[in-house]
C-alpha cells in the first residue's frame, strides 16, 4: 500500500519522533458560508486540526485511547489486551481513577494508523528520556503510546489533601522505550520545563503536564497552619520534590473544562 498525498500544500507533518507523526492542517478547506469567517481567523491564531499518524510494524505496535482510531491501512488489527474477567476489572478500576478509557486497544501488524482529528495540541515525548522510572502524566491527557511502553497507576501520598484540593488521587505512569502522544490545551512552545536537583516545586493548580515518576508528588497547604493559608490568600498546592523534570503549562489548566473540539464541531456547516 502506498499513500500518495498524506502531505500536501494544506497539511504536513509538524512533528515526528520515531514512528509517531503529528499531521497539521494549515487551514480547514472543507468550509461553508456559515463558518468560513471563523475558519479563516482560527487558522491565523493557530487553532487548527491535528492528527496523530503512527507507523505500525513488527517492532512497534500502538496503544491508543478507546475510540480514537479514525482509519488504518495495511495489515493492521486491533487487540484488547484483556486476559480475563479479573484483568478487565483491574483495567476498569484503573480507567476510573485516571479519567482514561478502561480498555485501551493495541494495534499490531504492519501498516499505518491514523487517529481522530483534534483542535488540541499534540505533544510527543520519548518516555525513555525520562529516566528508569519513566514519566507520570496529568489526568485525561493520554492519547496514544508505543506498545513497548508500560503503564501503571500511581497514587499520591497524602490522600486527604488531594481530596480537599479537588485534585485526583491517582495518575498514569509510563515507563520503557517508545513515544507517547499527549493532548494539551497549549502548544509545546508555551510549556516551561523545570529541572529539579534535590529541590522542590510548588504549583497552584493542575498546570503540570507531566513529571519524572521518581519525584515525590504530594498536595500540601501553602503554609503550615490553616490560618496562615487563609491570610496568604492561597490554599493547597501541588508539590514535586527530588531530582527530575516537570513540564508545566503556565497559561492554561491541563484539566480545563473548555473542550475546544466539541465546541467548534458543534458549529453549523461541520
């Protein structure tokens, strides 16, 4: 199979890491009189459709969020990876606590896999470069990863503070060799990368996109007393301690309630 025009004057790969590619549409050519103006200004502000394209072969399979597949070509087939009722129950619990789909299908074989378009930004990260313990990602940001990447659920140490702070109790941790694709509310160039060396980082809100799994991650008060927190005007913060890296979005929360894809797709003419 040969795809003649995956890239053309309107769409092109803007990022590639190993067998993962991000295909971006410079403008949406499929417009109507009802949405042409919106589409024009959206393209000028970098609000564009993007898709993840994955090359599948005997060395690289792909695990994706359930329902994310748009089309696939060649000898590519999906497997659930569920080994029995017990395994399904465990995956369901994992999905419930991390806001991810309970069962993430794995695509194997030889060919190409293309995911559904999104208006969010796609960040490709090499999991192996995050150290032996790998990386942990914020809830709901996982889109796809290489089949060689292993995942597990990790819990925050102080459960009571996480509950009071409105934060999730669990996060998805990834380790191994391969690429992971994350859906972000902001482009990669707006992220701040912070390297910690036996130090600590405190963030007010869910602004961390991902962090080294070996970092100690807790939710704490900004001051030692409740009165102090009230006086300072701050409450609970996410704290990262140790030696490792943190990618942070300073301009938008990672768990923003605004879903650009659903809002834009609901407009007339789509």
